[in-house]
């Protein structure tokens, strides 16, 4: 029978601490073994890593792709890079964050290969009324993702990098080989277009 935590004694706390530390060390050792097996190109380890991160990384790729087919292409290319460079992963750092960074960079490479880039002037953004803003807030995550996929590749890339990934316009300009003004312009236009799409969808559903 488990004791309430407020009734645990000093020895009980020490026991819980040691158990917790053992679990952490075991998990870390498991990850190190998995990484080493991937470095050795062992198929079971690659399959395990792929299955572990497939769902989350597919979500990342979907935000940058035109459709699920393109997202899958980005995902597979990203995993190829993960396995190719797995020896560069620094143990003790966040493996999910490392894999995610590779997926984002792969998506940007995909963007740069498949879009004609052009410089656009900054346009002024206008705030939506409170009713419109409320309409957007009631959209589901699935609806928002579908709306993001309707953006042009240029708008979608900047929106994801700035809003989701947290890059600055200077960093985005370097990554996409555009000017900072183009990055800002595309972000403004992406937000306006997203609001138009979501508000239209809200109106169509009559919610």
C-alpha cells in the first residue's frame, strides 16, 4: 500500500530519489545505445527512431508543405539526413529538438528548390474587428493547419519560421535568400490571408 506523500519519511524520500535517478540514468543509457546503434546503421534502431518521431515530425512537415504527399517527401528526406548525421548529435542535449531542427532545415531546402523567389513591397496590415478575431479563435487546430497549407510557399515558409520556430526576419532572410523587407512583407500578407481563409470558413460553417 502506498503512503500519502505528506507521510513519507526521510528514508522514503531518499528511496524515491534513488529510484527516480535510476530511471533517468536508464533512459539516458537507452538513448545512448539507440544512437550508437543508429551510427552503426543497424536497421532495428533506425526503425525505432523513425517510429518514435514520425508523428511529431510529420506535424512539423505538414506546416511547410502544400499537401500531405509533399510533407511525406520532406519527412523522408529529413530522416535520411538524421541517420546520415546522427554521429553529430551531442548526448545530453535534446534529441527531439535536434531532429526537429533537421526537419525544419529540410523543409526550407525543399522550399528553395521548388519556388521562384521574388522581392515584394511591404504592405500595411489592418487589424480585424473583434467579431472577426473571435471567429478565428474558434477554429480548430486542424482547420488552422489546412489554412496554413493554402498559403503560397513563400508566405507559408515565413509564417512558420517566424511565428512557430521563432526566427528573426534577418535569420529568415538568410535562410530563404530574400531581403528582410520581403520577409516582413510576406509575414504581414500571410497573416492577412490566414485570417481571410479562417473567417470565410467560420462563416461557411455558420458557427
